[in-house]
């Protein structure tokens, strides 16, 4: 069971997707909420968490 938890954390924890271009970035949720992080591709500051299918 620990392997599943480790894989879930690696794939989804602290990964956010840009709402404009779809670029992915790994950072803390706190930085996203404050607005310190911008997208590498388009420069936007609008992110959402990566979806779990």
C-alpha cells in the first residue's frame, strides 16, 4: 500500500496546471495562492491542481 501512496504523491502532490496554456509546474500550494508563481510558457498566474482521473 505504501507504494501506491508514494506514486500518488509523486504524480499529483504540488503539481499545478496553467489554465491558459496547459503547462505544468511543481510548487507549493501556498505560493500559488499568494501569486508568486508564473507560468514558464505564457507568463500567466492562473493555475489549477492537476486532475486525478
